[in-house]
């Protein structure tokens, strides 16, 4: 069974956010999917299989962190679309059936891929007591990002503060379903990005996610309203940074980035597992 590791939201290897990708004939048991994701040990592993023709989607898609299945994931969707389109398994826009509805990935002529995702609903909330201590800095404002994303978005004083965060990851777990999105306006308004972010997801086993597509469905509406522009570029300033181009389209947010396959190998575990646990390759 083929398994690939793809670096997403980057145009070069060993940057951006790595994701495992497995193209299957069907989904086996959840325990097997979770075991593979735990073994891959990246923020997410994407599992996809073709659907019968004529429906609203072409492929089924699920995402697992090393500890849990998640409802929405941008970088692993980008990675899966990259694999399907570069191997010839699919041509043209890819329609994925997911827990968050049908998500479309459109290959662009310049080699990038644009994801069509639901825009996260933002609700301003009081900054929870203890968040400042867990982050190591006092947020200016806080927002709930709704059920699909499940994060607390906090605006910090400036880009330098976001880059310098050394949070208490265990303490952050108390404040949202998945984790914390920390963001600030770009230091240089004429630079290559409009805003900066970092994402910490202790509740799904990811201390810091390198580049988070799903978080940008909340960051895009937040900064678009603040800056008065619908098209922006976000920099996620992790140790493996990456850029996400965003375009706000009302209830939908477009996320554009590139991806690079860095490992193309064979999953040997399929050879020793019970037949009923593993889809035919």
C-alpha cells in the first residue's frame, strides 16, 4: 500500500506542514486509521478513497491526528489533492466528501491549489481568565471560531509577540475544543504577508501546528474586516513557516497554497494486519 508524505503550504521540501496521504479503495476500521496516523506522527494524516460517479463528490476524505479524528483540516486536504492530481488519479477540481461537507480543491495553472472551505463564524468573547498566563502575554481580544474549527482566536499586540510565544501547552488545553490561534497584524504593511499567526492544538495531540489551513477560515474573515480587503496573505510563523493566500467569499473562504511530495513509500503494516481491517490495495 502506497503512503506519501507531502509538505503543504510551501513550494520546497522540509518547510510548511507535513501530512501523510493514503489513497485507498475504502475506509477500514477507525482503529486501523488511527494507528496509521499515530505511526506517521505528523499533525494530520489524510485518508481518501474514490466514490461512485454521478454524486456530489468524487472522493471521500477523513483526517486523523496522532490521537484523534478531526472535523476539518486544510493542509492535509491540500496534500491529498496534490497527490491525486500529480499521480493522475484525478483530473480537474477534486470534490471531497468530508465531515464538514463537500470541499473542493482546484488545481491552478501556476501549480498551486485553491481550497474552497466554509468560513468560520466568529463570536467575540471575553478573554478567559488564565489565557494570558498560559500564553505568556495579554491578548487584546478573543473570539470563538465555531464548531468546525473549534479554536479560540486571540489577537496579540504585534508580530514580534506572536513570533516570540513560548506557551504552556498543557495550560492552553482548558480554553477551547482544539486549541488556540494567536495572531497579529504584519509588522511591515508592504511586506509579503498581511498578518501573522501561530497555532497550538494540545487537545488533539499537536503542540504546535506548522501551517494550519482550517485556522485561516477564521483568520481570513477577521483580518479582511479589519483591513477592508477580501484578499490577503497570511504567514504562519512556526519553525516550519508557510504562506496561505486567502480570499473571503461570504460564507466560503478560499485558501491557496502549494505542496511538495517528499516521501513516496510502502506501508508494510498492511501485509500483517487482519484482512477485514485493511482495504484492498
